[in-house]
């Protein structure tokens, strides 16, 4: 879950009832305890999981490798992208003792399936860019957004965030290319905006500004479009708007509004999972009722919506290498993708058994010949 959404989504968590609710959604089945898993590849061949002892481990091909080791109770989080070449790992050794969301974490990067892990810095809310060639993270104390080239770490730059009003604001960012970066910020009146940073001349231009301080902006980029969303806070009358802009000859003034709602949706947009579709957490609360939310699948070509979860209190949406998952009360509900990974790693054993059975008659025939 993105850090900037945590405070907003706490309202959902506290409003839920204490009893479990039946769901028709399949639950992700794995050989390891799903509560310890941090990332599983689409094939299930690579599984990253943590132990209470403070270790992050990689399980693959019947072998287990310890990638990182921290204090007892260390919490690991893994961030990925649709490209699935690199993984970002954050390590929090004070997860159970320091509850502030501004607490900095160690940030590492690794190739998917590799035993080699490289530390790159300290910060929060890391993100992969440009088909996993670049990565970024934010330091709320220095108010700096750092970008670095993963292959050549000496190739890096920083953007200073101007916000001084909201201590819990975390900027969103996308790289249009290696020269142009879009990011969100808040001005001295509390109004959020999108700014464009040009590396060549270090120039910053405001290309979009919200109409109200009660809005927040979310950015999501796929291979062809940038999606810009505005979601209202709490009882804001602004509601929700999502617009898309073609990346070719990019011009935000040509943005097309594809979605509008009077409700203040919760966002967490996933735009790289399925062609022509956006997935996000939609506010389905009734007037005067408790806060409820579900995952909405929105076709931005046909402009049609379809609620695809049935949990009532969805607070997180995760895109993990070919799967769309909803963590909910200790389980991972699968919206899209393979659900049963308990048999991964057993194919070789079954083949061996068949081979042994095929060889058994020949062994008996050989024995008879010898006699």
C-alpha cells in the first residue's frame, strides 16, 4: 500500500465489523504461510518471505537463500512493477517500536530471483520507473525526492518538494522519459498540483493545479497513457475524477476525463495489469451508512465500471507479477491470476516417479535374463 493513503484508509479499517464475512473470491494458496510472504513470481518459482528472527529469504528450486538479516521482528516490504525485472526491498528494523509513518527505512534493489542485493539509500515510498531502469524514493525530513539509475547509480538527481504544511504528504511521481519527470506537490495554501521537472535545465513548471485543498492527486502510467486522478478527502463535495493523457506528444491540456463519481473514492490505481482497464478502490458507502469499499474494474475505452470484489471493506490493492490481490484479514484474495501454488516445485518429483515406474519393468526383465 502506498504510504500517502494510510491515514485515509485507516478510517475504513476502524469502521469494519469484527465478524468475518464469506466471500466468493478464491484465496491464494501457497506452501509457505501466506502471512510471511512478501513476493511471489507469476510462475511461483521465486518466493520471498520473512521470518520473525529478522531474515528475508528467497526460496527457489528446492533451495533457500537468506538475502537480508536484521533485528528480531524486522519487517520487509517488496515493491515491483509490470516489467518484473527488478524488485525494491525496504527493511524496517523498528517496525514494532516506532509507529510513525515518517520513519525512514533501508532501501535495497535486486534482480528477480537473484541472491545479490544492493543497498541504495534510506527513505520511504520507493518506486520503479521506465521498465525498471530507474527507481525513486522520498525523504520527508529533507523533503527530497531522489531518482537513481539502477544500472549506473552514479547517474542520479534530486527534486526538492516545497510542501511544508502537511507532514504526512508523500509525493507521487512518474518518469515520462529520462529527461522529464512529473510529480505532485502542495503549495503554501495547501492546494495540490502536478509539476514537471526538466533535467537538462533543472526547470520546474506547474502543469496542473487542483481547485481545492480537499483533493489529492494520484498518478499512474502505462505504456501508452498517463492517468491523473483526483480524489476528495472525507466529506469533500468534489468527488472523484480520472483523466487520461496520451504519452505520445504529451500535453496535459489534452487530457480526456474518462471517469467521474460523486463519491470520494480511495484510489490506489493499478493501470498496467490489463489493457484498457484501470483497477482502483471505489467508495460504495451509502448516505448515512458506514464506510464501505470494493475494487472497481473500469474500462477507460468503453467507460464502463464493474465491481469485482465482495469484501465490503477493501483497503489495499496489490499488483504482483501477473496477479491482482486484495490482502484482507490475514488472507490474500485473488481477483485475477493463478490461485493455487501449493504444487509448484513438485513437477520434477512427479516426473522422477514416472521415470522410475517406466524403468521398473526393464529392471525385472534384466534380472530374469541373468537368471
